[in-house]
């Protein structure tokens, strides 16, 4: 746009014409996109992070919203804000990227999708966290009523997953599905349910109740968690101080008990428990052995197997030194192909029937020990007592059959839990918001629930690569989708821009979740 100015030429009785431009000549056409563009507040009906409606709807359909409200309800007190709604909205905000209470308040302030007045304020959320904390035990694990609500929702979610896919997903081991042979001639192989127990560290930037120094030299907390590797949902989260021991058997037993209680009854019959070396204690292994009633009662019994990291101590080293070179076999990688860089062997016979007698006499008779070795990296010196050429690892299992290579590959599926931890921390568990221990424990439960809801959403509502997408990818493609809210024929419609590459996936997921029977 050009403007023409007419003015008198000083000193002369003539007119002078000047032409000026209101726009800056940017030169490169690629820079012209900002010309004529203004940014201002306005546009009623526009919605940010419209995809958050998916986990909100899923929580409603599975009965979590009403169930949480019933759990935290107090006799004679009727809150202005529906507590189940507030807790679920906060959970969905965490799934969408909120990291603190002010983020939750800002995201839920959108009346277009969170209702008149928006969501709860940060002060209301603090009260809701207090009420949820009252329903947790002294160890930070959910109390009986809260555990029942989440277990019921989980059972409905798993039913929906089976209804859509025909079966729960199976964990991949050496390129094959970890399944059990069908018990009927016409039946399909049944996936083995893999329960993984592991701990993680959460750093604290300031003094908070029960925060303490960690074994890595940091300061914060050391929660212990239980996960279902098949689905990717959190079964149990125990809040612990930073100096909590990694080898505390009592904590592992508490998390195992809470995790088993979350597994729907029909899926507790065939479970593989995976723990790193922190679980190699008499109490944990004896407890898991007592749960394994299949050998005694056949099909009617419950098969509980374990694969647990085993210490490479003096006893294990003695067994390794008694081996011949030919006793080692090539390991396999995640695809089931031979791995020339690693070798495995069965140590059970050497330890049970060696020259020193049964060195595992105090352990369950069905426990087996396997060892793995890899060449020591060049430039990495061996410490006192270590082999100069090899690095060793070991694990224990009560699985009666199976080649050493397969059992070793199965044990290493525990690496899947690292992805779960990343998603857990991406959903709010990276930072705890309060100096109060109870509020932080409640916040961890919401973070675990956010991780669980997104896991269920992948399996129930999404397809292709979105069904296995990491939280970061899912957040960008689905949860952060923009939209415009319009009213038509007494209905409210979220209009996703057709230019958004995953608009069709979001609409399809909404339709699938809408078809779930309301609870």
C-alpha cells in the first residue's frame, strides 16, 4: 500500500508530490508472511489443546470421575467443585504437559471444554490433593477404597482393549510374542502378563518433607513403582524418601501386593514378575514362589514366574570359574538373531551340585541361575576381583523350561520400563509441587493415572504409529490439537482444522470412546 502526499515546495509557488510506503520492503518473499498479521486476544470459541477431551471422556466412561469423587467424599460436606471432576481434569492437564498447579489452573480455565467457570483454581486443587492424600496409606500407596476404584476402571479398560483387538498385547521377546500355549484345541495363545517393578529418582530443587540425599549424590525422592509391560499402565506407585534403600524387601513386597491387586482377576493366572537386582532377596523370591500354585494344582493353579537380577558375588563367580569355555552359548538380540558380543550359560547345575555342595540350598528348589558375559570395553579397567577380559551379569528365575538364550532375552525385556519411567516423568512426576509429603504423594498418584490414561487411550482409541507413540509425540499430534467450538442444532461441536495432519485420528478416537458404555 502506498500513500501520496501533496505539499507546497518551500520557496517556490509550486506543488510537490511525495510517495511513501507504509510497509517495509523485506526483500526475501519468504519473510512476507508477517506482513499484515496482527496478534491480539480475542476469538471466542477457539480452543487450545483440544485433544484433552479424549482422556477426559475416557476417564468418565471408565467410571474414574464418579469413583474418585466417592472416594474423597466427606460426610456432611458438599464441595462447590466436583472433586472427581477436579482430579480427573488435573490428571488430563498433566497428560497434556502441565508441570505444576498453576499450569493445571491455566489449562483448565478454558470454559469451552472444561465447562462454565473453567476448572478448579490452584487453591482448590491443593484442597483436593489433601483429600486424596487422606486416602493414601502411610507408605503413599492407595488405600483400599481408592485401589478398588482404579482396579475397577482398569478392568473395564482392559475389557475394551480385548474387545477391540481380540487379546491384550503380548510382550516381544527375541522377536516373538511371549505367550502361553492355548489350553483348548481351538483356543488362541494367551499373552503372559509381565509385571515390572522398578524404582526411579525424582530430584527436589528445594527442601521438601522427607526429601533426602539419593544414592547418586542428588537430593529428592526415590519412589518404587509397578508396571504392566503389556499395556504400559502404572499398577502401583510408592512414594519414598531419597535415601530409601534399593534392596528394601518390605517395600518390594508392598508394591507387588498392590500391583497384583490392580490386575483384573482373569489375568492373574499367568504372570511374569521382572525385577532388577534389588529384588534378589529371600523375602521377595520366597513370596513369589508361594504365589506360584500352578505346579500343585495344574490348570486351576496360578502360574507366577519371576526373572530377577542376581548378584555376581563370590558364590556366582565361583560357579563361573568352574565352567568350561564350551559351556557358554551365543546370546540373541531383541530380534532373535545371534549376538556375537554376548554369551550366556546356565549356572544352576554348577551351583547346586558343585564340589562345595548345594550353594543354593536355602533358596527355593525350583530357582535357577543364569549368567551372561560381554567383552570388557577397551579402556575400562577392571576393579579388584573383576575379570580383566569379561563383564558378568546374572539373573534368577523359576521358569522350568526354556533355552538359556531365550530366558536371557526375556530377562532383558525389563529395559521396557525405562520408557515407562520417561512417560511417567513427562506426565508430572519430574517435579513435585509442594513441601507437604501427603500432597506430593497424591500428585504422584495423579501422574501415574495420567500415564495410565494415555496408555489406555493408545490401545482403545488410536491406530498405527499413534498406538505406540511416546507421550511427547502423542501430546503434539493429538492432545495439543487446535479447534474451534461452534453451536449447531442444540449441539456443541469441536471443529478440528482439516489442515491438522492428525484431525481424522482425533475424530475417530472420539467416536470409539463415545461408544464405550457410560459408567
